[in-house]
C-alpha cells in the first residue's frame, strides 16, 4: 500500500491506475468506513482512501484540535483491507498560505446540519471538490450516516459537472443500534449506554410511519418523546424533511422522507437518520411488536 502526502505524488500514482474508487475520511477508522472501502473494492480497480481532518469544516469553538486521530492504527487497518493508496496530506498542502477559494452549495445547506453549523458545508464541499480534482476518481463513496452531506455532494457534482459517480452506502451500526462514528470515542461508559436512544427514537417514528402515520408533526413528537426518556440526551433538532430539498414537511407524501436528529449526549454531539421509503410502506403496514 502506497501512502502519499503530496499532490504531485498523488497525481503521479493516479496515472498508473485504472478505474479508481475514492473514499474520503477524517481517519480514526471504524467498520462504517471499512464498509465504504469494501464496496469500492467490489466496484473499482483501485481504491484510494483519503485521511484528512479538514480544518475548514470546523468552527472555531468546535473539536478540530481534539478530533480523535490515530494514523498508525488507520494505516494498519487500510493495509489489511488491501487499499491501494492512502492520500494523507498536511493542512498546509491542502490550504497553503494565501488559500482563498471556497465552494458554496446553495439551497440544501441552510437547514439541519447547515443551520446548526454555519460554514460546515462550505468546508465539506471545498475539501471534497479539491479531493475530486486531485485524485480524479471514477466513483466516490459516502455514508448515509451523513445524509445531508450526500445531498450536498451530489448537488455539487451535478452543478459543477464533475466527471464521477457518487455512491451512498448504508449506515453501519453497533449491535445496540448506535451509528458508528469516530466521535463515539468521546462517550464515557454512561453516555455510551444512553447513546442508542437516537436510533430508538428514529425507529419508533419509522414504525409509526410503517403503520400508516403520515403527519410529520406526530412523527417529530414521537422522536422527542423517546429522547425525553433519556436524561443524558439533549436534542438540538429533530426533523422530518423532504429527501431532496431537506425542507421540513407537514405531511409525509408518497416520496418518503428523511427522519434525522442531532442530540447531545453529555458534551458529545451525535447525529443519526433513517430514510422513510414510501415503496416499503405498503408491505410494512403491520406494526411490529416492540
Ligand atoms: P468521517 O471520517 O466521519 O468524515 O466519515 C467518512 C465517510 O464515512 C463519510 O462518507 C461518512 O458518511 C462515512 N461514515 C461515517 N460513519 C459511518 C457509518 N456508521 N456507516 C456508514 N458510513 C459511515
């Protein structure tokens, strides 16, 4: 496995590759990241993984400095997955002195995570756009865990005519439903026990939807009620939004919806989501036992 830190070395390695799958990450890898890598392996000739904690997507008060990092462990995992190349640039390589160009995706970045974290998607779109032009992948793999990010990246790719395909992979969860995340490392034992409440809240609303409920306010109330039973959970937002526009819905129509939330569990901010798929609703209208 080749590990490169410069843009020149990345470009040179790319010239010898065929159909490349790129998996952008911020490192501190877990099974969710590995699922993206395995999918890329199945569909591409070479797999490139980028490991870069992107400073432009963190606000000054956020956790850029303390974000978990362990490059040695990440490289061992990536080697065991048979990854062809790891691109791990320094911040000064991606953003040299005088750097002053940013990508702003409008229309789908002012709600949910975009509203809670101003400037976040500007940082994400900018770094992903740069990674796309540096690595020049045929396909790029992203997790449904960051649902709004997938909408933003797809829109950027479409609007800027970037010549690649975006592939979105399902969220990988712990046995108790907690979505895997590098930030789960922040949770102490009590918080870790409380953290599956996000998934319980999402699945409670999903069950209600599958049983026929279409009022978005009722689904939001259900999620809030489940969260309210967990004293360590402080909801930041709970949303039932259109899958494409990410605007809040009053009613869930035939095109389904995105259930999502950001919740503080102790000091740690966790996000999670479930897609309500209208095509499954008919088959699943029997309420499952809980
Ligand atoms: P991150 O390192 O957190 O920036 O994540 C890198 C990529 O992995 C993003 O596309 C994430 O959406 C994806 N990812 C993170 N956690 C999960 C998960 N639990 N399941 C699937 N994909 C994930």
